[in-house]
C-alpha cells in the first residue's frame, strides 16, 4: 500500500472514493490532473481495489507496441 499512497495520498484517495465520482471519466481525469499523475494510475488503482471492472475506462490508458529488434 506504500506505493499506492505515495502516488495518490491516502486522504485525497479517500475523499475521491467517498464522493462516488470515481465512476465518471471526467472525474477521473480531473482527479488525476489535480494530482499531476496519469489517469492510468487512477484507473489501475480503481480496478485493483475492485471499484471498477477491469474492462472499464481502459481507453484512458496508453498502449505501447514494442518493435522486435532484427538481429
């Protein structure tokens, strides 16, 4: 839980969850912007804590494709 609280302060997280707004993309974006972190961090924590299904708001995550190096 140290890493979670390091990235998102416990008091801020508690207020955000208690507000019930975490189900809204706009609220997630505003919250992550206020904390100056990626929305993917907020989404990941919401999903990890079972507050959002793993299928929700994944469009707010960045996708990377790694190119295979040819030898």
